[in-house]
C-alpha cells in the first residue's frame, strides 16, 4: 500500500498541471511556456518527455502504474514543479486523481484542448451533442447503452487492438453499418485520420495514442431509455422480475444520480442493472445465495455495459454485513420477517425500501409489515391475451403484492 502525505491548509503554490499534447510545445499558451521554462522539476510519461525541448529542470519519468509516482511528486513540495498531463487534466485525465492529495492553494492547472475537442474539430461534430467516453482503462462493453442509430460517440481507447475489439463489439450488437473514424496522434506531427465501416478490415498499423469516432447506424436492438427493458435483454432461468413489474418497481425505487441500491435476491440482476443504467454515477450491490444466478447477474451486467455491478453470494441478512449502506433497497427474493427486522435496525432514516411478494405467505408478511410501519401496499395483476381454441382470452399471471416504504 502506498502511503500519501497531505499538505497543510494554506500550502504555497508549487505544482503546475500542464496540459500536454502530441504537438509538444507547439500551441502552448504563454502561461504554459513560462511555467515550463521556470520549472525546477518536470514529471511526465515517456511519450510526453520525448517531445520536451532542452530545459534546465530535472526531468523525471512517471512510472507505471500511475499511483506509484504520486509519493515522489509530493516529495518535491517547495520546488517549482511541472507535471505534463495529457491535454485537459480534468477531462478523463490525471488531474482529478492528483487533486485528492493536494490542498487547493498548492496547484494550478493549465489545460490544453482535450482529445475530444480535437476530434470534434477534425470531424466537424458539435461536441455538446456527442457522447464522450474514456475507455482506455475501462471495459469496451460500456458503449452498449449508447448504441442508438444516429448518435455520435467519441472514445479514448487503449491501442490499435482495442479499436479492433471495439469494432467487433459494435458489429456483434447489431450495428455493423456504423461508420468508424480512427484518429491517431491528434495535434502532432504524426496525426492521421482514417475512415471505414466497423465491419470492414481495419488497418493493422493503428498507433497509440488513438481516439475513435463512431456514427452509429444499423438495426440492432438499442436499449430503451425508459425503465423496463424487454426480458430478452437478460439471460435468466425464470428467476427475473418481469418487464412490466420491473418498470413499476424501478419507478417506486426512484433512482437519482449517485445513489446506491441493495438488490436482495438479485436473480438475473435485472433490477440492479436498470438502476445502474439510469445514471452512470449510480452504484448497486446485488445479493444472491445461488452461485449460478450470481454469475449470470454479473454476465448480464457486463453485456449491458454496467460492469461495475457488485454481486455478493450468500443469504441475507448475514451477507449484508460490511457493505456500504444504500439509498434504496429492493427485496425480490428471500423475504422474511427476520430480514425486514434486520433492515429496520440496520438502515438509516430516509432509505427507500420496495419489496415484491408472490406467495400467500410473503403477501401476508407484507400486509402485516405495512400495518406495523406504514408505507403503501399494492396488488399488481396482469393478464395477456392468449389463444383459447379458435378465439382469444385473458391468461392471468400470478398477482404481485408490492410494499413501498421509507425507513
């Protein structure tokens, strides 16, 4: 574990986070040039340092992994230090990581145009209407929720192999007609821009650093923006909150940005996954005692682009221990009096709780609980039109009793 020291409040300015592109000093502002020329120490990745002009400063290559360089940087307090950071330090850059270890008065950021800005400028795309994704250190499946015909995506990716993997994913999801733009070394002497369809033979000489522009086209199944995805988006063994009930359940859970859900008895993970799809900052923990279903929930989350779903295996309430407290709880399985009592002792006030019941025993339990603590009790009955001989009639599903309350 790396131990990081923090500066006292009021520490004097000593560090400049200098936005650095593939053009090196070309296009730097006067302030950026002055900071670089007066620096006593300059940190940077190897590909950044190769573009440095001759300096009187001590030059230190930043190590990999990134966190290993932070102690050495902080040891330079009191000297004039410049750290070269790709383009805009606070847009998918290192700035946000470093700022956690610094007080406000000891650093200054001088950003350069981001790779997204450069890509949009080359393509003539209005940046405010593009989806921008930093996927150089994230699973590429995170593009899945954004694959809607007519949308434009700008993405930072790891290398040429990642471009090929991304193209294969887009094709597999049903959007093989999408147009791909490969943008290499933007802003530098080696800048190169090439266009092709995602199902074409991609170039074999794609060089790092690389960004990708994607104009989505095709008839693949896009993920609707409303809650209640069709059931076929989820692999399941029948243990799933079905589409219509799921939409009603998510409306009751009412996810808001940055909130955390506990999904108890997660099954296929459908409720937790849709909670995560509602906003990229949301968090969810699923609890499932069946190992096969837990693995299936994780796989569904990966395939739908929300790979940060955490699934814990075990029986509630014991498995709830040592888990950060939620803003909302859904009980889709394993409902018991012991679980409800435990939650009411464990949860802070204000947590939203929704429980679904299908058996007479669990229905009676929810009726008793609603009488005890209040909340709202609903009975949800659905029927689908189905053949009856040469005619049609209503085929009813098992009714669902849903309790909604606030701790």
